[in-house]
C-alpha cells in the first residue's frame, strides 16, 4: 500500500463514511458534543437541538469574554463545527410535537442529561423506539443509567477522582492531581462515537435500533489499561511516579541544557546506545544498571547521571541524535509549540473555517485524529449560531411560516 504525501493528503475530499446519517444532538458542553463532532467530520448531518434560552452551556464558556457574550464561546467552537442548530423547548407542547417529527427522520439521538431526564420529558428509549424503531439512542452520563451513583451530577473532575486517575497523576508530593484537560469527558465522547458507529453497522445488517448506556466513569477505567490490570491480575496498586514510566528505566522526562526532554530507552539495546551517545558507555557496564529490573531499582541514581550528561547539549540536539539511533525521544512542548510544529502542519490537523460573525473572519478547529486513503475527516461548515437552521430544518418537516411564527411566539423554538 502506498503512503500519500502531505500535499496529496491535504487535497483529499471530505470524508463521507457517515454521509446520509442524521444525528439529533441534545448534548451540552463536551462529552456529547465531542462524540457528535467526530460524526460530523465523517459526513453525518448533526442537528444540535438546543434550548431557546441560551442553548449549549459551552456557548458561554471560553477564554474570550466577547465570544462568550455572543454565545460563541471558544469551548463551543472547539466541538461543534459542521453541525446545524435548531432551538426547541421540549417542555412545551409545540416543542414536543416538533421534536417527535424530527425523531421520525433521524438515525441517531444523543443526549447527556442526568438519567431519567429524557423519560420525564416523554422521550425515554421505549417512547422513542415507538416513534422510530430503527433509531440508535445514546445516553451519555457520568456514572451510567444504574448503580448507586447514577443520579449524581458529574463533571469531568469528579469522574477523574472516582476513576483513580487523579490518584496516579503527579508524584508522591503532588498527587492526587487532576489531568490538565477534561480527560473523562473526552474519553466518554470518543467511546460514544465508537459505540454509535458500531450500532449503525449492526443496523445495516439487521434493521434493529439500539440503546447505548455510556458511562464516563466506565469509559475512563476501561482506558486505564495497565494501571488497572496490574491490580486486578497481579495485586499491585499503581502509584504516582510523576514523569517516569513504571515499566522501564531510563524512561521519562529528563533535563537538557535548555529545557526538558522525554526519553524512552525501554529496550536493552536502546539503553546501551543511549550510553554511547551521551559519552557514558561505562553506565551500561555498571551492575546497578545492567538490566531492566536493576535500572528500575536504581532509577534515581541513573536519572541523576543521565541529567548530568544531557546538560551538555540542547533538547533539540539530543532529540535528533537519539531518534537517529532508534531511541524514542522528543522535546516537551507547550500547546502553542505543539500546534506550530512542522509535524502537525504537515498532517493538516488544524482546519480554518469562515465564521462570519462575532467579530471573527474565521475560526480554527482541530480535525479528527486520523486520515483516510480516500478522504480527510473535517468540518463542512463553521460552528452554528444558535437557532441558525430553524427555518430550513423545520420547513423540511412541513411546518409553514405561520406555524413557525406561532411556535416562536409561544417560546417552543
């Protein structure tokens, strides 16, 4: 299989794996919007169904007060490109009736309310399935639809604490420590997108709809891998060890002349090559560092000696030398540094879209984390203004101008 060049990849047409799939997105803030954003980048028609009184809370969240005031906060812009927006108050008779019509046209519904909120609104799984038996219904929540915590409110940090993530983040002095971005929301959203795509695949073969109960806590623990399996299988509890890798040494963060550097010399041959490159071949013969287990037991002494040698060159110098020798190494970058790196530029990961409002000519968003041989996941349009697609979506259902005016007057849209 040939590998496309960066130029060829940038010229790929939009990915269309989910073209023809209509998604009703009733979600707020991050976990749900992230899930449906992944689908929008693959060609699904995602219709955000938002409350007329302000819409998605993320519209008011972000680093720009002006954008927050315009209901286009950066938190919203990050996860909602390529979607449409309609406003519906599901507590009103008119809003319920219009949403029921929408459900009849949809392939997927995604919500991230607390358990049983949709049931109280009259749109439980059973009720929705009666309207549309083929629909895929994904309910995202902090703890799942059952269990002693199911009714609790949940934000990302609460789930980080419950999952054990915070207990193993940082070092002995700083743990428990929150991961520096909404990890659990993101894992929940990614898990939801995968589950929905899987359910759609089965539906193509069987015609059956599906109910998905997505727990952010479950998704996070599922993704913790070795930290969980070491305890479940070997009875060894994970401990916070900062920037070091518990499975090998030297493997972690080190100090070069001008800044930090990650090095992962996990294999014996990589360690020996590292010793040669830093002009300390004697370390490979030192009994304290002779094999993996010895190096782990003497990690602090080894790290001190490596940092002393690494102080002779810059992090960029060591990155170049070590990678050339087959030793994984890389500078520790800031977010701006990562986004400006030639690797990210070559991958065309950041996409600019014309916004045309709120004082911005365009908005920059991040694409999906993969490319296809015949298409490039990405948004087809900028994040929508609240209610921007009311007329187009609702008139397509057969609602005329007079009825729309009536619904607007009663606060249903």
